[in-house]
C-alpha cells in the first residue's frame, strides 16, 4: 500500500515537472519565433500581427516535437533533484524502496506520454504545421523562411520536356510540394541557352502544369511582362514532386504508411517518410531512455554535492544523443543507413548510457 502511494506520488511529481518544462519551452519558443517573424515581415503590407501570430502558433507544436526528449530529460532531472533536496528519496529508501521502484513510475509516465505524443500529438502538430505552410505561401510566399525553419537558397527541382528544361526554386512549400511559394523559374531551350526567367508568388501543380500566380516574366533585351497567371508545362507527377519538395514532418503518423506505399509503387525511395515513421515508432522508447539518463545523473551523487557538474553531465549526454540522432538521420536520408537502424540506434545507445551506471550504482 505504501509502495503504491509513493509510486503514484513520484509519478505525479515527474509529470508535473515534465509539463512545466514543456509548457515553458513552448511559450519561450513561440515568443522568439513571433518576434523574428515580425522582424522579417515588418515591411510587408500583406501581413499583420494577427497573421504572424497565427503562423507562429501553428508551427510551434511541430517544433516542440524536436524538443520533447530534452523536456523529458530536464523534467526528470529537476524532479529527482528536488526529491533529493527535500530528502524524500532518503525517506523512500528508509521505507524499503529501491531506486528502481521510484524510477519505474517515471518510466511508465514517459512511456504513456511517448505513446500519446506519437498517436495524438503528432497528427495534430502535423496538421497545424501544414496549415502554417499554407499561410506562409498565401501571405508571405515571396519571403524566405525565418531562422527557426530551414534557411538557405530554398528548394530546387529540375524538369525536362520537349521544348527544353526548367529549374524551379521555391522559398516555401505546402501540401507536400503541390503548392509552392516564392517561386523562381529559369527556362532553357533544348540547346541549354537561357530563354527567360519567371517569378511568381505561388505555384500549384495541376494536371501536367504548374499554375503560377502574380507572375513577372523576364526575357533578354525586353521589358518584363506582368500577368496574373501563367501555365508552365511539366511532366512531373505528384509522387515525384513530393520526393523533391516533401516535408515528412507535416505528414501525420497515421498517414505515413500510405505515403510510403505510394512512393514505393512509383519507384521512389521515400527515405524521409520511412525515417520519420521509424522515429515516431521509437519515440516512446526514446523518452523512456531520457528518464534513465536523467536518473543516472540525479540520484546517486546529490548527497555528496557537485550538483552543477551532475546537471551539466546530464545535459551534455542529452546533447550528444541529439547530435548522434542527427548524424544517423542524415545517413539514412542518403541511403547509407537503414531507417530502422537510424531511428533506434540513439535509443539503444542512450539506454545503455543510462542503464549501466544505474546497475553499477544501485543494488536494487
């Protein structure tokens, strides 16, 4: 009976710390993103403070998925350090509980939280991220993305047909690449001689054509031609466009198998979709791993002091696991590592990193 009450108490303390870290991080990231977006669009008369706030709030949930393992790590460390500081862990040990008995509630909470994050939170975040991309294409399609998103020269794709070939550059994309924003098209003839440049606010793939809106066409030795619409012929299919422009983070966990199947039938690799699916499957295990890592650095050494070093070691371990996951992600997208190995290798290494010190320190 006492063990059950203590387990519920420890589980509630961990959940409270986790939610506090997660909500605090959400508010902080939303504020930074909103300020940056206001700075980038301050001179654009098509946007307003309300539109920028909507764009920020709809894309922050997906960004918080990346920070979720760190929220679990910091929340678990904060929980156990507070319990140690208040001598509650000492009392629990005196009552006959081992370290594994007051770690287990946090492990179960992290597991349930991970399942919820994969099956419920991810579909909602993916939907909101897609809405955010649509708003960006509609209102600020001609602007580059802010620093909290991918930056650089945008997204590129090349297409060829009987009249020559064209190189398309887009600043933003939505609907898995079917709609583009901030579009620049360089058109060449069959002899690779430059013919014209087309700039458009948006482009939509419709039945063998790119439908460009708010168009400016530039040709050599001629003034620019402005038109509300222009149809650019293309032989690209929806599957090929998705392979070039797709962002798997805007696809729901439940829809990923469908996208993977369609890509396989079209003969495309779809490495990004497969990797995203495996990462979502491994998320509950990854959050459990973060609890083990936090416990390894916040249970044993508090009584001896050195709390700052302990916290730094725990955070550094989480950062190393994050870097490892980015490396395995890049290897998987380059078809140098299987998506299953890329998604689960950081989980295995993190579990060993947290489990082995606990096995060594605790007699259980």
